[in-house]
C-alpha cells in the first residue's frame, strides 16, 4: 500500500467526496502535503480519521417538540 495518495483517491478509499477530504484538511483533522501543485494525504491518517468518523456517529431517535418529552407534567 502506498503511504501517500491524492485527494480523489483518498475520497474513494474513505467512501466520501473529495470535498469532504478537503474539509477534513481545512479543519485540521487530516494533514496534506503539496507536490507539484497536487495535494496528498497519508493513508494511515486518512484511515484513522475515517474510523473516528464512523465511531462518532450516534443514532438519534425521532425529534420530540418542546414540551412533549418525557417528564413533562404540564398536561399539554
């Protein structure tokens, strides 16, 4: 496996768009290097960011309007 890949390939490997890879770089979550006008990311770092993204997902239940949640004894 190559250590550094271009942003398009990085998006394909992480199953996200190239724009998402760019956002990760801009947010400081992923480093990149520029060589000859092209940007590259480290494969291991990319996989770590992707793993963090997957484990950070939280399943959320349906939204409940204010005043309608559990513990509301106002009777509305």
